[in-house]
C-alpha cells in the first residue's frame, strides 16, 4: 500500500482521489470479505504518504466514505453508500470552515 500511495502521489498528484474498496464474496467466489481494519490501515498509509483524499468503498456507514477538508477536517461532501447526503463546498470551491481551496471538478453548483 505504501508503494502504491507513493506512486499515485508522484505520477498523478496528491489531490487525486484514491478509493480503497472492500471485496465481498459473491457468485462462485467464497474468499472472506476484506477486513475493514485493512482498508482503514490503507487509508492511513495513503494519508501518511501525503495523499489528500483517500476513501473507503463498500463499507456502509464508514465515516471514510465522505470528503473532509484537508486543512480543518470540516465535512465537505457527506456520502452514504452511493448517495451524496450533503454538499458543503462553496460555489468558489472552498471549504466553508476555513476557506481552503478544494480542487474539485464537476462539483454540484448551488442554485
């Protein structure tokens, strides 16, 4: 995970989202599901290596599904499974808590 995080940062940049998704057994595959602790460890590694936006997927109800401000930890985009529950980034793509610029593309515009 450390090497993957380093490569993402070096080749793509620190602000690219990195989604770590859990495996669940389905159809004819019967390997055990990915432990949530392993995904959380991967997230911690990504952040320690300097990645700004590291998310967990297929972990229903995890606080790490959502987007937080890298400066003040204000929740910016609250997600639950595949739904966006709340969107708090300003129309100027800044954090409402501290004003940090948030490099987001295709943001929801408040009308």
